[in-house]
C-alpha cells in the first residue's frame, strides 16, 4: 500500500519545495522587517544590510516570546463560554475544543492596559522586532521537531492525510499528526488563532504608541491600519468555532508550515503596514480616509456575510436562509456568485489595509500580493478536495458558479 502522502499527491513542490520553503519563509520575513525600517523601503532587491547574530539573538527576546506563549496557554485553559466538537475523525470520534479566544483577547487587552499604566514600556517593542522574530523562528523550528518526533509514536488513525510521505523534510514541513495533543490541550488549535493573531494587534499597538512618542500623536493612517486589523482579529476570535471546519484543522497536519506561520509569520509580517508607517509617515486626509473605510467595510461585509452563510449551512443544511444541491453544497447568497466569496472579501480588506500607506512604495502591498497568491493556491487545493468529496455534484456546482474568487475575472 502506498503511504498516505504518495508522490502523486505531494504539494508545495514535494520535498525540494518544502526544503526551499523552510529557508525562504524565514528569509522573506526578515527581509521585510529590515526593509520596512530602511529609507528606500524597497520590496524588491537586497535588504539594506545583513544583521549580525548579536543583533538577532537576545535571551530577553526568547524569554518574552516564551512568556507570551505561556500567557496565552494559561488563558486557553480558563473556563470557556462554550465547548464545541470538531469534525468526525478516522476512528469516528470527535475532539472537543474550548471556545474562549475572544475572552483571551479581552483579558490580554486588560493585562496590557494595566501593564502600560504601571509603566510597561510597550512603545519599546518595535525596537525588538528583529530579535523577537528570530526567537519566534527558533521556537517554531524546535516545536516542529518535537511535533515530528511525537508523531512517530502516534497511532495511524491520528495521522494527517498529506504529511506522511516517508520523506522526513516534507513531513517535517507539512506535519505528520493531524491533531497533536497533550491531554485536552490541542497544539494546532491553540496556535491557529491565539498567540499569533493577538500578538499581531499587540505589535500594531506598540507601533502606534511609538509613533505617538515620536510625532506627538498617531497619524490617521496608523489609526486606520490598527482599527481595520483589530476588527479582523476580533472577528476571527469571536467566531472562533468556525475554524474547526477549515482546511488547516480538518486536513493539514501540524508541522513547520503552520507552526512557523502561526507563531512568527503572522505577527511579524501582517503588521508590515504599521511598521512601514512608523518609519515612512503618510499624510492622509479625511475624504480619502472615508473612501478607504468604505472599501474595508465592503470587504468585511462580503467576508462576514459569506462566512456566516457557510457556518449556518454546515450547522443546518435545511436552514431557510441557505439552499443545497447535490451532496450538501451551498449555492445560495454569496456562494451562488463565486465559489469562494470569503476569499473575495479577504482580498478587498487587504487592499484597504495597504491604501493608508499611500502608493509611493510597493512594500505595504506585500500582504495583498502574498495573500492573493496564498488564496489562489488554497482555492486550488479546495477544488481538488471538493472534487474528491462531491464528485459529479461538484462539476454541476462549477457549471452553475463558474467564477472562483472574483466575479467575471477569476
């Protein structure tokens, strides 16, 4: 019998692609951190300089990262407002998950607020982004190695569909075990939304506070970026239960791809617009700010409406607000316009996050470019999985809804 992740099914270019991404993803993150603070702020081209190890390594930064993870883990273990069941696994069982991510966000905000009142130098955090990113990357590598070793003794029923090719580099990258746990603590679910997303808005806040110290008050552009991204993170944590039906949870193993993405890539690259604005202030008038707010509102309206329809359908396919065809496929509302309307909303919001930074530099638009590539790739993976799952019903749906993400374009 062929291994679960046979060569015909390998993704990301197989072992060579996985090995390249192990190097390329951290290198890209550090490149962005370096160029954001440089004068030219060029996205393309070499970084302004290569930092020495002394500039990257800081035991205090490592301690700060571990303390942050410990705090979020403690908040994860607090009594939850709800406990939800995940999708059915190979052995017909279902895992339970605490739904308390928004509670963790609020409690973190209260603790940070009390810390700032007590003299916590939060505005000094931007000066530590390089060593913090290095520490987070180190943690992600070590954590991924431990997860790989843990998966070696996991039962076959606990392994992910795609992370067991037999090639150690590929499996280390993609992740062998689907839901690695110690007792009831689910590592993948914990990392998916909490330390990285909440860390992202904390870094944004620190950048806003440092700008206020440098220039007397935060700029309107910085307020918009902070507000838009806080709304996005708050929405994700408020609707935390929805993550249980995403590809990351139900299909992908927990390896370096998700561990690095959750713990390092998200907080240090998604805060790129705020980093850029600290070093490259952008004047923004109220008329243009109002237009940008409208663009973000449209994106959020599509994103939230599409996701709400999807969640309502998954809970109750006979819900009168949605409709089904074939084998339980949602074809009404936003999902009757394009196959992935939530991705469309995501991309519109990504544009709104970049526009406050002006149009003189490509760097702030990295997130939009990256996210477009990510969602197109993810959409292709979705298509393959849906074809295997629904068969002819999926072909019928594609004929009915021909556009994948952007109506009349793609």
